[in-house]
């Protein structure tokens, strides 16, 4: 799972503030999420651990008493009768409803049959395999991304001062179907849009990998713009929800939310234009450049100074 | 029919128990009630024989089942029987409280009535045996076992480790006795063990079960072979190993320092004229065994008799043969108490500084040779062998016996035995006894034709998560994870129920002792108690059916009374108790739950004492975390030699 | 026809060998001179190396295929068809006819029928006669119909006719008619194919060793007596007291009293070092200070933890054999030279415990005394194919070694009498 680690490192490299909030994962975005674990029915069978390829799950010698006390045993009971009885008895013995100070307890060494799953947000690729493997329905996938936990604390870089002649430097990823044609058309039409934009051609907007966005940012871009064909008109997916532009729209939304959390909000955008929309393309670039101009230069310390 | 049969024990229990009231109050629970005066006598047994038919379920309220259980079982036609020890657990310990005692009897009889409803007939176990034996190690003990078993007509294969060289018999065993005795014994054994099949190689894998072990052998010629045997005997040897002071004594750096095992070679080479000064020392931090002590005495005597000046620096000299000590003194050996502090190499010889640490008195000796008492360590291949066979080792690295006091040749695994120095270094006589002991156990196992019956665990494949908790918990290798199944191996099973306590899901249930049976019984004891005794506090004692139960019986015999409201529930093993039964007890209102197990390291099933301590510790932690008093739950050992234990545990209530 | 063996002595080794032989189909007569089986173990309470009950047996295959050990009271020694137990019985003579033994035995009356008694113990309740209890050392009493120890097997009581007044109360209360005050001693002749000596040892009463005033004071005791004091089922409920009834706070133990001594017992009794350490541990657990005077500490590997524990628990060790233990102002004083510091010491304590030699019991009976050799101990095979010995009859040792030897002898007897499968 080197790729995931690479990506997270790249995010950490461009972060200028410690993220404080979890990020919602849009419906169309796969590979990111949170595995939620309910301890009370877990039989410590380790099936999920065996199923997990990136080794995001592990066993811990503790028992999560909080889960045991707060769970409501469903009408039909748990599949695991012993856990059901244990939960019922513990709840019965817990006389008050103050759960604040209920701590997880450790399982003595050498006592089989108990344990808790620990999940590492950093390594998880939200693939569902553990959920399928679990015989006791202990695991569910939540569409949130635990960014603060994953990224950890970030030291803010010193503020950057730029000369008066600063112009936003924007990297624009364009698909080589409609949106590239739109950019061409804008040129043919002699439309004016800011000169500080650099376009990079991709087969499809959906082919853009996040690491490229992060790399652009890390290397001094003040903003990243992604353009694709009009929605429902992707040359590779048409109106399928799996089409590149649909997918990338969700992803860019997700990455923008992450950018917001790490202190570089507003510097990523996606928009769509057909081959006939030269004017629209110029407008998209114009609007985004204006937005970046308002935000000012990127706070990220560039790894390498861009050669003028 | 559900029948209750009570015994008044020669009309004496009537003093402490109101039988009329019992008869009246449990009348609706049982379909018939009989009161007899002496069930254990022939007239009682005849009565039982006539009264109980095969389909009846029976509750017997009499003395402890430990005394009458077996004789009664022979005459009872039904297997579905529950015993209530009215005499030892009720009448004799509550002599000053007739009402309380009667109430307790009612609670226990009511509990037994529920218990019999859960009873199932015991399951018979396949005891087919392969009448062949594998011996590992061809030293004294190995040859003795081979000789014993061959004489009894049992086929024996003797496996010798690859480095084994039969010429070394004497050298390897010389610590065990004087060399002429040893030679004689080896000669005899070689004659009587003729016909044994010898194989040179190692064990690479073990599968199968006790009585039908399949052993994969890796021969020294590279061939793999699989043999089927009924039992395995490990008769590997001890090895001389340099003591911890070897480095300080320049062992290996100078020819003047040698091990005791090398001394005899040196002396044998010596000509009459060269008298040397030989300084022999024990390792002061190591406690010698008696065989090592005897060996030292024999060797130094031999050296002194050859005209050498022999000084022995020692702490304690351990020997079973006091005459060896005397012979050593007579031969002129000088014994000095103290520990060797420093050895320096000088031109004139080795200078050994001896110090009495208490008084800081220092003495120095300049000697020709410094001889170190060796430590007798297990054969170097012991650990890999034990790992392959799944055996435990003791602190010193020897193979651990199942139970040090009474089971000198049994290992943690059924059907695998140890003989001689595989257990600990021993002298010739003890090694021969140990070998014959192993032969006996094997022989008895192989000719066993009786029935082996018990309540066994049953695995529900549907509910099983294959979490391996039961496999991990089973002390007897009776549960194995094979493919997508947990497989039960009845021949290895000791019917302890530890697996059931470990199972998180209830995919494994014990015949006659289902989880529901425990929960129902615990609840009904509480209900009945509250009905009869109102708010009076009560305690539950979950006692293992071995030591703990015996201790509670002995409380009765020794007259160590305790308050009523203390109910003993017998578990096959304390390791079968899980947090569920303990919490259930608290939920139904018990003031205190005591889990009583065998003494530390003394569980009859090997691990129940330890496991029940863990379970209780874990339950206490749970209680702490929900704000309950953890001291209401306790694990403790009870043994028959401490009949006061029950008194102590249930005395401080309220 | 089934072969028959006679085992003399129902101590741990005797019971073990008898059980093993019956499991192998041999009829065994187990002869015990005391009223209960167990031998030395009935005195000991808790034993090394495991620290649990002395009254523990390796169960025979009849109970749970012999996997488990059991308490004597639930070991069914009295219930086995092929094991005929004769308590209160001694060998009168042994003759050999046509290669078989004719062993004549004489049994003292118990006055209680073992087959009738239901062990309700009502007879003990009604008995008016109180006499000192041999098993208690601080003034415990028992009735004249009594059970020596709670776990003693057979469980039925016996009557001490010396003190019995024949008042008849016990006879009257016994509804199962188990008591016969007129029972006479009986003799019997047993034909046997093999004879096994498991006569065991006893702690020699240290009267003959000059310098130790065992006779003059009840505060100078032996280890067997200390074991009775430590036993919670004993007359002091496990409280260690002096003869005047005070709680003990200091104990001195003297090892090798009359052992390894050319003027007394020449041999080493093997077990005393370890049981002294075991008792020292138990005393320390009660907060009592312990000093052990010793020559060599001889602890078998299987019991080495006792030595470690004793050191950890602060038992004081003093290397030197006391030459005298005297009573001064009512307290025992041990006079000893510490060989390490070469200082004369006088140790005052509340109690002195003497580790007296373990002496062979077999030689006490004239009809078998010839079978024993040096120091009164026998060889494992006394006569090939005929007479064997095991347990401490072959020399003092610990329980595991004793059990191993009993098992070895059982195999040898079986092999000699019956042979192969």
C-alpha cells in the first residue's frame, strides 16, 4: 500500500494547518472511509484481520466496556449467545446511566476468547473485505474520513511574501476530449484569459490521480483546476455514474474539503465544458484565477523554486 | 419418572434436617420420593436396583458422591443421576441451624431436580490403540523401556538422535553410577533389548491422537518415514555443560582448567609418579542435584586414590549415598567450604582464591589443575523435540511432568511419557525405576479394554467463528482446527469443559452442562433461596469437582461448620467457569461468588486453576469499570488438607 | 487362575503398587498394621514438591481411566474387588510351599464392621470416654471410639479397647449393627505368588541422641509433630503454639539430628532438608521467624523452589550442626558453632524442631526382618521373581521417587508373574 502512504505524505507536505474535522466522503468516492467497530458482539476470531490486505486491523487485549453497556440487544438477539448474555448481565449490574467514566479493561494474558479490534484509519482502503469476513456483524463502513487522526498535527509554515507583480500560477488538468478542445477553441476565438495558467492534458478527467494534484500544489501552484467534458457526456462513460467526470467531480469535492481542512481551501476546483464552449472555458479560467488572486499566493513552501 | 431418593445415614441426618418438611415441600417437584436409612449398604443398593429403572431420572440426597458415587453407579440402572451431598455439605456443617440446614437442603434438591433435566447419557469414546511403542533416546532408560516392553510382547522402535553414537553409552551415563556397575547394567540391557528395531533420525511431525499417533521420522539417510504408534516414550539423556564460572576460571583458555567430566580421562593417563594438586570447585550459584554430587564424590575419590592432592571447594554436597562422602574423605580429599572468587594464571600454576563471603576470609591455593563441577543440562535436542511433540518444559529445560508429585512419567500430553534423565538428572537406580514406570503406564494404556465414557463438548459448525479460542484453551490437545472445522478428538479429551468457557459465541456446548443449564440453575437457586430465606444473604461457590469439592467434603468430616446460605455448585473443572456464570450469580443477588479450584499448578486437567484465576481477575475488572465492588468475586484454591478453607471463605459475609 | 500378591504396608508406595497390580488383573492383599491407610502421609498435612495434600493418590484405572489423582477418601481403595485391604493387621509368619508363599496374618479387632458401618459418626458423638489424641500434640483429645484423621481410610471408626468402658452406648445408637464389642482378633493364611515390601519409614523419636533434650520439653519437637501443629484440621486448628499455649514467634530447626552420624544413623534421610524448608515456608507465612541449622542443604531439583522461597521469605540459614539443645528458663536454647564465622552461638527460640532420621519400619517385624539389608533397607528385588521392595522400604526418599519405584516394581511383578500379552 505504498501508494496510499505516498498520497498521505503528499497531503501532509502541502498542509499548512492541523485538520480539525472529519471529512465527509461523497457517495461516488471509493477507497476512503471509516470502519466502525462494535465491540459487544466481537468474538475475537480475527477473521477481519486475516481478510484485510493493507493490514489496517489488529487485535488488542482489551474489552470495550463502553460498547457493552451502551448497546441495545435487538429483539432477535445477537448471533453470539454468550456475548448477548454477557452484555445483558453487565447492563443489569450497571445501576446508573453514567457511562462517562466507563473504561476499556484489559484482558489478562492467556485468557482466550476476548479482545478488541483496532483499526488504523491511515492504512484502511475502505474495501469492505473485513465487513464481509466478519461473522458477527461487528463492522460497518462509514462515509467519513478521519482526517485529523490520519494527518496528525501540522506545523504552520512562515507566511510568504510575494512581490507586487505576483500573478497566480495555476495548473489546469484538461481531458483531451471536450475540455481540451474548448481550450483550443478559446484560443482560436482569440479569447483572453490569464497567461499564468499551465494546462496538462489527460485522457480523461477521471484519469487524474490525486497525487498529481498534491504534487502540483507542492511544487508551487497557487491553485489546481480540473476540467472535463460536460456531465453525462464523458467520452468514456457517457451518462454512467461511473463516468470519469462524474467520478472526478466527487473526488475533487472530497479533495477540496480536505484542502479546506488543511488550510488551503478554495485552491482546487473542477468544471466542465464541451468542445464548443470556448467562451465557457475562458470564463472558468478567469473565475478561478480571480478566486486565487483573492486568496493570494499559496502558503505552501515550494519544494523547488519554480524557474521563471 | 423423576425420583428423589434420600438417605438418613442411619437416621442421624434427621437431627439436623427436617425430612418430613423436605418430603412435603419437594413433593410436587418429584414424581416419587423415598427415604432410606442406609443406601450404601447392601439393603440400600438392592433397593436402588429394584426401584430405579433405565428411563428414570434420579436425585440422590445422601453423603458425598465422592464416596457413594461409584458404588451406587454400579447398581443404578439409570445414568441420569444427580447427587446432593446432604451429609457433608449440609447436615454436618450446619449443626446448630436446623431450619437453615433444611432450607439449604431444599434449595439444593430443587437445583438437582433441574440439573437432572439437563443430563444426557455419557458418550463412549473410541479407545482403539496401536500396540506399538516408539522410544526416543537409546541410553540407559531407553534400553530399559525397550527391554521391559519386549518382554511383555510389545513391539518397540528405538529412535536415536543422529549424533548418537552407541560407543558413548558409558561416557554419556557415567555420572549415574560407578563405571563397573554401569557397564554391567548396559551389558544386561543390551542383551535383553535385542530384537528392538533401531532407527537413527529425528521426529519431524506428530499427528493423530493418544493411542494412535502418527509419527513422521526423518532418517539420517535422508528418507522420510511415517510410523503409527500407540505411545511415545522420551528417554533422552542429560549432558554435561560448563558452569557459569567457566569463563572466570579460564576454561577453554588453558589446559589446566577442565570440566569434571574430563577429569577421569586425565587421571587414567597419569603415571604413578606424577602427583598433582587438583582443585575441584562447585559453581556456588548452582544447587547440585544428588546425582551430580555423587558423581563429584566418585571422581575426586578416584583422583585422590591415584595419589593426587585433591581439594574440593563446595557449598552443599548432595548425595544419596553417604558412603561416597566417607570414601572421599578416607581417600584424603580435602573439603573446604567457600566460593571461588578469582583465578589467576601464574607460572607456578593456577592461583585459586577462595572466599568465605560472610567473613571475607580469603585463602589462596596454587594448583596444577582446576576442575569445574559440570551442570547436568537436558540433551540439546530437547527443545525442538518438545516443540514438535507439543510438550512443556520446566525451568531447567527438561521435559515437564504432568504433575510433579504423583505422575512422575506422564507429560502434558496423553500417550507421551518420559523416562530417566529426560525428566531430571538421576542416578542409575532411579533411572531404571523411572523407565519401568514409563513402561508400566504405556503397557496399561495399550492393554486397556475398559470403556471410556464422559460428557464431551459438541461443536455447532453453523455458529462457530473458527476463532480458535477453544483450541487455544484446551489443555489436552483435544480440539483442533482442521480445514473449516473445529474437530474434537475424544481420546485426548478429559471432559473438563474449559473449551466451553473460552468460546465467545456458544458454538461449543458441553453435554449435560450447557450454558443454559448453569444459568437456569443459578437463577433457580436464588429464587428458591429468596422464597425460603427472604432477605438473608447468600453466597455461591463454584467448585471444581476435584480438589475444591474434596476440601468442602472435608469441612464436613473435620467439623468445620459455616453459615447456611452458602451453595456449592459443582463444575467439572474450575476452568469451565466463565465470566457469564459469575455475573449471573451477582445479578440474581448472590452476595459473594467464590470460584474454588485446585492448588496452583495442581489442576487435574492442567490449566484450570490458572484459567479460573484469570477469568475472575477479568470479571473483577469488568465490575470495577461499572462501579461494582470487585471483592464480591473471588478465586481461591481449596484442597482437602485445608478443610477450613470453606469456613474462611464464606464466614465473613454481610 | 489369577495370581496373588501380598503387599506389606499401605503407605503411598504400598497403595500405588497394589492399585497398579489390581489394574493389571492380579489379586492383591494389602496388609496395614495401622487402622487407616496412608502411612507417614497421614501425619504430614501438606507435602513437597507440590505443596498440596499428603493424602493424595494416583487413582487406579477404575476411576476415570486412571488419569487423575484422588484423595484417599475418594480413591476407592476399599471398593476394589481385587484389592483386599487388611488394616490393623500384621504378618505372623511367612513360609514357602512349592514355590508359593503361605503368609499368615493376624488382625486386631476394630470392633466396627467395615461392611456395615455407614460412617454416620453417631457412635463417636455418644461416647463418653475422652483420651489424649495421638495425632494432636497440644492436648487434643479423642473419644475411645474414634477416627484417627478426618480423611482416614477406611472411613469407619475404631474402638480403642484400652480405654473403652464397654458402656454399650455406641452399640445401642448404631442402627445398622456395625459395632461388636466382643470382636476377637483373627488370623488368616493367604497364599501368594509374590511378596512386596512397602513397609516404609517413620521419623525416629529422637530420644537416643544425647544433647537434644527432646524428652524433657514439649517445645522441642519433631517435624511430624510440627506438621500436626500446622494442620488446620489438627487440635490447634493450624496455630503453632508452645507447650504453655502461647503463640510461637521464633523457631529454630536442627537438621541431621542423628543422621549422617557414625554414632547414630549413618545414612542421609534425603527428605528432611526439603520438608524442613517446606515447614519453614509455612511458618514464615504465619509471620514466625525461622533459623535453620544445617550441614548440607540437600534439596532435589523438583523441590528447589522451596529453597528459593525460603531465602526470599527471610528464613535464616546457619551452617553448623548444634551440639546441644537445652532448656533455659523454660525456653529451648540451641547451642551451635557457625562454621562460616566460627563463632559459638546460643539461639533462644520458642520452639526447636528436630529433623530426626527416617528409620525403616520393616525390620521391626521379625517375620520379614531378614529381607532387609544395610541400615534396615531392602533392595528393590530382594529375591528374583518372588520378593520385591519399593517406596521408602528401599531407603528414604521423596514421594515422586517413591511412586516411580512402586510403579516400576508393579511392572516387574506383573512381568515375572504373568509375562507378556
